């Protein structure tokens, strides 16, 4: 039952929506860097991927949107300080 087509379709939708949030955030960061005429952008990809994973898990398992991609989660802050 876990691999039923309807279930997988719903999961792919969640993955896609969360990934688009991250892509939009990265694009906005690049646009902002361009406005500042910066040659590079520094990003903590471990933090970004952890935020993305928490959003996916929250929506797919708990039906709760942590919105970690768009704002720093205290959960991520704690896990990174360990």
C-alpha cells in the first residue's frame, strides 16, 4: 500500500512544492546579490537541505508545514549547534 500510485503521486507533489520553495529562495538570493553587484553568494547548504528535508517530512508525515525553507527553524538551529 505504501507504493500505491495515488500515494506516490501525492508524495511527489509535496516534494515538488517544497523543492520549488527552495529554488525560489535561491533565485531571490542570486537576484539580491546581482543588485549588490556581488561576484559570489555564500550559502550553508547543509542548513538549506536540512530545512528542505524538514519541510518535506513535516508535510508528508505530520501534515504540518514548518516553513523552514523560508525562515530559520529553531529545530535546525539546535541540530546545527550540536
